[in-house]
C-alpha cells in the first residue's frame, strides 16, 4: 500500500516521518504488508484502512455461564438485589 502526496504539513496523513514526506511524492506503508486490505478511503485530513479479520469474531473470547445458559464474548450486565 502506498500514500501519495508531498509536503511538510502532510506527513502525519501520509503515514511517514516528516523528513520522508518532503522527499518523495509517494511512500510505501509497510505496516500493511502482511494483512489483507478489504477497503480504504482517504481525504485531505485522514485515511481509513479496513483489514480482514477472523471468520468468527467471538472465537477465543470469554465464555460466561448465565442462569439461562452460556454466552460468548464481551458481556455487560447489571446485577440487582435479587441477582
């Protein structure tokens, strides 16, 4: 993946160091070399990169035992005086 642009005021948006941003009009972003990129978008203020994730987001998350059965993943609940 590459970012395009050149200018001292754009180095953060381009994803490179300030020194590199002024040298070349294009910059290789090696951070994304080993990931599958699904989509990306960019404008003058920011860039968004959407990467592929696990097939099941609940894999390797906590399993909770509840009165009604089990639940996987992050859980948020309130407990009252009657449990």
